[in-house]
C-alpha cells in the first residue's frame, strides 16, 4: 500500500453523540495481514486514528507445535519463518501509516497453535476492532467471531 493512500484519507469525524464514540479518545485495534483486505482494514483504522483515536496494529503469527519425533527440522524453522513474515507485515503497516505510525503501537502476536487475539484484545479494552473480511466465511471468519465473543468491541469487517 502506498503511503499516500493512508495520508490522503484525511481526518475522520467521530459519529454523532449517539454513536459508539466515547468521551475519551477511542481505542482502535486493526488486525493487519498483507493484501487488499489488510490494506483496506488499515485505511479505515488510519481514518479513525487521524481523528484522534489511539491505534494498535496487530499481526498474527500462529506457531506449530514441536514435533515429538524426528529430531531434525520440525517446527523450529517453520515458526521462525512465520515470525519473520509477521515482522515484515508490521513493517509494511508502519510504512503505510506514514506519520500516523509514530502514534500507533505495533504488536506481533504469537501462539500455539493459534495466537490468543481475543484475550489480548479483551485485556486492552478496545472500542473498535477492524478485521479484514475473510471470503466465504460465515460471520466474517474466525478472528471476527472470537473478538465478538470475548470483547465488547465494535467489530467491523472490511474488504
């Protein structure tokens, strides 16, 4: 995503007083993954952040369980590759956010077999969670369903 796409989004205005926007600055979570849907989620989050919301960008790095046999290779190299790819995704998100990146936090969330995103998000009390929509997935996909079940966030599907 080009830096211009995010910066051109401009400042977002909070919804009317009857909307979800609280008295304090909103806390916005965006689940980022490389691709069109991830870029769309990041653009929407950038609009909210440019309007004063706190922004947290997270990318997921699911880890394989260590193998109990066959001492060579196994999960180690795979897990390292997944962590590296997640780090690269965060760098892409940072570059795409441009000046807004200085005010955002970036987290690579690891987990075996799946990162504990819902618990992590619930602990941080995000007001809005922006998730890339998964094609052909009921309810927006696993991530959206878990966030809805574990948090009070307004889960928005984008893409």
